[in-house]
C-alpha cells in the first residue's frame, strides 16, 4: 500500500522530499499527541495517589507538556520548510 502511494506521488511529479515532509509533519503531531496524553494520564494517576501534591504535579505536568509541544512544533516547522522549498 505504501509503495502504491509512493508510485502515485512520483507519477504526479511530487518529489519524495515533499512526501517525506508531509509524513514527517504527521508523525510529529501523532508523537506529540501520544506524549501529552501519557503526561496527562500519569499526572492524573499521581494526583489520585497523592492529592496533597496537586500543585507540584500540575506544575510539572504543564512544563513537560509545553516542552513536548515545543519540540513537536519545531518538527512541524522543519517539515514545512522541506515541503515548501
């Protein structure tokens, strides 16, 4: 199936770099979604175990989610640069 998509892209004169850029942007978004989901799930589990530490857990969760989102945004920007050059 992937080979059929690659052949269609080559037939439509779309370079493989552009195809790679679009796939890379999609993977960056999927990876960020999985990462932020795991951070949120782990934070909720930690809050359930120790409700008195909710402030520290929330702060750590937000910092880590921002870092994951920042790296995903960087990946998407790099993929768009490849896509439009």
